[in-house]
């Protein structure tokens, strides 16, 4: 009958989705788009094994009505690589607010080494939660994926090794 075959198709599609491990690199606005998508349609969430956010625009406060997603974004399967600290006196880029320069640093010494744990403050934890945060190794937003690629792949390798599910992996 039709309802039965439809139900079987849906179950088969669900099993196929869950038989893969998805590893996601979400840079800048794509991090915000990913979180918004997962908030509106969480069906992909069980298949995601790891996420590496690089200079992402997402906010865990968007998920305050979805505690499962909010917790997921702060677990060990997620990591955040940031290119610089625009709120610090050690800032490595020029930042302006309404045309007024706040801080600049043109020295390479201001750039943090890739993979080094980044300290987070109250503002950071309010926006991104307790996500593991590392320096990308560059002051250039557009280069954060390249500069932090070793940390990103190490994160994916660690999550793959700890998953132990033997599933096929799909990098997105």
C-alpha cells in the first residue's frame, strides 16, 4: 500500500543519512547559516561527527530554545578557529567603529600561532558557548582556513578516531 511504501522510503533515507559521518568546515557566514539550518531542520545532526568553525558568525544564543543543538555546538566534536582577537589590545588587525580606529597592529608578532588554545572571556562564552577555541595562525580573515588547516584536519582525525563507528566519511 502507498502509506507503507512511503514510510519504508523515509526509513531507508534516514538509515542512509545516518550511515555516513559528515565532517564540516564552516567559514565565516557559512557557520551562521549552518547553525540556522540545524535549528530549523535538525535531521542532519545525528550524521555530523565534527565541525570546524573558522571565524564563524554563529551564536549559541540562537539555540536557547533547542538545548540539544546548543549542547552539540559546545561539545568536543566542535572547534572554533579564530584569526585574531579584535577585542584585545593585542589585536592584529585594524578595527574601526563608526570610522574611529580602535586598535591596529601591523607586526607579524601580533599574530598567534596556529593551534594554540585561545583564551575566552565572558563575551566570547556568551556568544559561542564553551566551544574549544584555537588561534588560526593568521590575522587575515580570508586566510584562516589555510593558516589553520593542520588544526582543522587534526580535529577531524581526532573525531574520526574517537567515533569508532567505521562509517564512510564525507567532508563538506
